C-alpha cells in the first residue's frame, strides 16, 4: 500500500480523497492555486503546497509543477480526482516515467476511452449499440483522416441529412457534458459546427468533432464498474442521471427508477462485457442513452471517479475511493459479483454556486454563513464553510447532498427535509431549484428525461 498520496485536485473531491487516505493510514499532500489557499483540502492534508496562479492552466493542469511537488515530498502515488488531469493519458505516462503510481486506469485504457471516437469503435466491437452518427454511418461521407471525425461543414450537412435532425456535434476530447452543440436544422448546423470546433480547440486542445443523432426524449443511465490487475471485474449497479442543466447532471439516483428490471439486467451485463473487452482496470463508468422505446445505446465511458459515485456507495456499502487506491496498489478486488448486495435507494443533488433564474450563471463570492443539514440518511460532501470565498475560476460545484432511504419514497422525503435545512447566505445556489424538482409530479412518477428542465417545474 502507498505511504503518501498527492491529490492533484481541489474542492470536495480533494477532501473526499484525503478522508479515504486517512482511513487507509496514508499520508496526504495537497496542491493548490493562489485562489484556493484557504480551501479545506489545504487545511486537512498532512502537507500543502502552492503550485501556481488561479487559472487551471497555471496550476491544476500544470503537470510539471505537480510532478515536482510529488518528488519533493516523496509521494509514491498521485490521485487526480474527478477532473483536470483525471483522464489525461500523457500525465499518467509522466507519472510512470517518474516511478509514481497514477491512481486510475491503465495508460491504454485512458488513451482508448479518452478519445470519444476510439471509445465508440471499441465499444462497437464489444457488441454495444451506437447512436447513428459519423462513427457508424459512412455512406456518402468522405473518409476523414481519422475514422468518425467530421472535418468540414459540407460533410456535417450531408451526414445530418442522412440520419435526420436534431444532431449533436461533439468534441472528441470532451466529457462531463462539455463540448456539445445541438443543431435542429441545416441553418443552425453550419454555425454550430464551426463554433463547436473552435470551442473544442480552446477547451481541450483538440478541435476534432464527430456527429451523432440527438435523442431528445432520452434517459441518461450509467453503470459503475471496478476492475483489478488480475482480470476480475464487477459492477456496482446503475445510476439515473437524466435531470440535467446545460447537458450536465443535476440530480442522480441509484437505482434508476425509470427503467425496468429487464432493461437493468441487460445494461449491467453489456457494461461488464464491454469493460472486460478493453481490459479495464480501476474504477470507471459506462454511460448509456435510453430512448422512448427502451432501446439503449453507448454514450461514453468515463475513466475516472464520477461526481455521483456517492449514491453507488450508499446502496452497496462500498467505498469507491478506497477501492480506487487499493486497485491502483495492485491489490485484487477480493470479492465477486455475487457477494455485492444492493439495498435501499439514494439520491444526490449537486449543489452549485449558480443562479437558476438567470440561465444558471455562475455565482462566485463570499459565503457569509452556511447551515448544513443532518439527521438519519443524510450525507454532505462539501468544502465550503462560513466565510469561504467561492472563486470564479473553476467548476461551480460546491457540495453534493445525498439522501438515503429504504426505498425511493423515503429517500425523497429525507432529501426534502435536508434541502429545507440547508442554508447558504451570500451567493446564489441551486438549492431552491432542487427543492422544486423534489416536489414535481413528473419527478415523483420517475418521468424524467435529459430535457426535463425545458418544461416548467
């Protein structure tokens, strides 16, 4: 087992990793930007070091600075958290060259699954159905220098006419709902195509995009998997992630209340098969989109810990971050699929520093006071406190509120109570919106889709 782990991330996920390391008796090293010098992960770690200015490109994405601190502190592993360098194959290679363990999937896994086109090809070979698009609809489209990539607006228009509008224009290197533009007609396609390429280049350093059919009344279901270096692989069930804003998740549930047991078993089976086909190691998530006919298609694979891993932990009793660390250290899973039990129902509300009444615009600033909820079945993963200043440079997530109950009804009741108790003064948050969602008739009936928020709540 590792003696010291450097956490190359910030916010609530950095705190989450520090706590898991403490449970395992591992020392921790925090890195932080000048904007995060007062963050809790800086205070809670055994050692803390500033690595640059506020912008991620000057700090949390600065590979050389992170490696330097790891070597200076004799850290034998680096945990990249849930963003920044978490799916960066080049960073994992650098870690390996410096004889530092990257706590995550193998380099091959990262290279394959980190490229959305390559991931789609790998999953297609494993037998998963793909949404019709540039990866699997080649007729009449000029072959690009790389399979699936659409290089110009002429090819984009030809493909869109073939598979039908609306279509999604997606960044090959995108993830987490970022790097997506939706075209509903030929007039909007050309502008959005060039916008998507420019934004992909600016955000991910890779302007390649692909196109696929956009399923409007879709449900977003994902399967949590774990694999060890000995070839053992299991799932920890599925999660419902259909309620989203700006194509980023807002409310998640485990298990999914919107699919039948038959579809559930099929999803779990193909997810494990697909992960085994690429020799997946460590923790990962395979995401699917389910249409109105209950047909499901591979969406993407996230080769990292997910923000919503918490609800899988609640219904299985397994600590996924500790599992990540154990598996990265080479330990076997130590259990089989049949030994994993599922109990109860869990809901997670992502609390963001945003104003839902102003198109979810970010709301950074000082938190004058905050009062946290509690009681049976309530968990809060957060790095905020009274007096904390939410910086404007990073993702707006400031907390994950989780409610667990013996069934969905009880978890909803407990989440309502927790949201009513949760007070944050000084900035706008999504708490009022979550409270509305938890009382909405469509939500209560599990009639949820990725366009849920496009109708009045």
